C-alpha cells in the first residue's frame, strides 16, 4: 500500500462496510454502508461523503481516489446509511459502483457543505438530474409537512429515475436530453408560476444547468441569494468535483 493511501485510511477517513448493493435502475445503484461512527454522527440532511473509491490502487491518480456522494438516507439506531450512485459518467466512481460487492470495506469522510435543508420557505422547487435525485429526496423528506413542493427531475431516459427510499414518488420526472437548456426554462417558468409565499429553489447536478438557472433566478426573477440553493455535482470538462 502506498504511503498516501495508508494515511488516507488510517488518519483521514473512516472505515465502513458495504452491506447491501441494489440496482435501482439501468443507470443507478443503491449502496448501504455500515460504520460504527454513524450512530453518533451529528447529521444534517444535505450532508455528503467523500468516498475513497480508488484507495489501495496504486495506479489510480490522487484526483481519482475520491468521489463525493450524498447521503440519501441514514438510520442511526441501526448504524447504516444509503447512497444512490449514477453510472452515466463511466469514470472511477461509476466503475467502482458497478464492481463493488457487499462484504467489502470502503473509506469515507463526512462533508457538510451548505446545500442543506432549509425550512424557512413556504414553497420549494427542486431541480436536478439522476446524480442529484437522492440528495433532493433527502432534503424533501426533511422538510416539515405542509410545504408546497414543485419539482423537475430529469434524465435522458425517464425510466432511469428511481423512487425514494420508502418507495414513494414525490417528484415529477422528465425524459430530457443532456444539458436541456431550452426545455428546462419552459418547465421552470411553469413551476415558478405555481409557487406562493416565501419561495426557495434547490438546483443540483450538471454544472451548466446550475449556472444557467442560478443566473435566471438571480438576474431575471430577482430572487435573493438565500432563496437559491445550488450545488454543481459534475462538470463536463472535469473529473470528480470537490
Ligand atoms: C456534493 C456532491 C454530491 C454528489 N452526490 C452524488 C450522488 O449522490 N450520486 C451520484 O451519482 N453522484 C454524485 N455526485 C457526483 C459524483 O461525485 C461524481 O462526480 C460522479 O459519480 C462521477 O464520477 P466518475 O468518477 O464516475 O466520473 P468522472 O471521472 O468524475 O467523470 C467522467 C466524465 O463523466 C462526466 N460526468 C460526471 N458525472 C456525470 C453524470 N451524472 N452524467 C453525465 N456525465 C457525467 C464528467 O463530466 C466527465 O466528463 C456528487 C458530487 C458532489 C460535488
């Protein structure tokens, strides 16, 4: 084992065991991780993990050793958490999830960020692609009952989008091309017109869509910064992100 991998495993990251792997659709897997630290984790919906998917592989470059994945669900009393990982990217993360098996160890670190649940609005709009679906489900489940929630969740193939952890389907799914610049604007305008009271939008996934919509909400709709929660999960010109 290389010295960097050794430091990552022993000092920086925590160990978890893969206890379950389930195919959610043709392009996504659910992974359940058990770890001692989960029971005492100070968890806020919206936290994510840095997962050491390339550790112990000396041929893997440093930037390919770690990928970020959102916590889709957490059960502290049983000490497990679930992730949902998309495979469209065909990179290290995608290969790892295709190949990993229950019984194997994996190393992770908690990340907090600021793409977290925020109860302060009356109505919400959730926008994202397959990679962002589990994060948006987590935020949605953490909102108090009675909030008005609109949604635009898309993938090229609508069938790749999966239900939430309990089998419910609270979001509207769309089959849209990659980087659906024009299509998404029409959908957003229709959804925003249905929102009332204090409004908030969560946008995640493709960095191009995050940037385009951030601009639209800020410049055209004149929403305040705190009403616009945006988190690019991937960028077409980059590997990994964060
Ligand atoms: C805070 C945060 C939370 C995240 N949570 C999740 C999560 O819960 N589930 C999840 O699946 N991903 C999530 N991601 C994205 C994830 O970290 C990886 O970027 C993604 O899995 C791609 O990794 P890779 O090694 O397979 O491909 P990379 O080597 O990173 O990329 C290879 C190529 O694929 C492209 N690409 C990357 N992702 C996609 C995609 N979704 N669709 C099409 N092309 C893509 C890249 O632009 C690049 O050109 C999150 C990212 C961040 C920053």
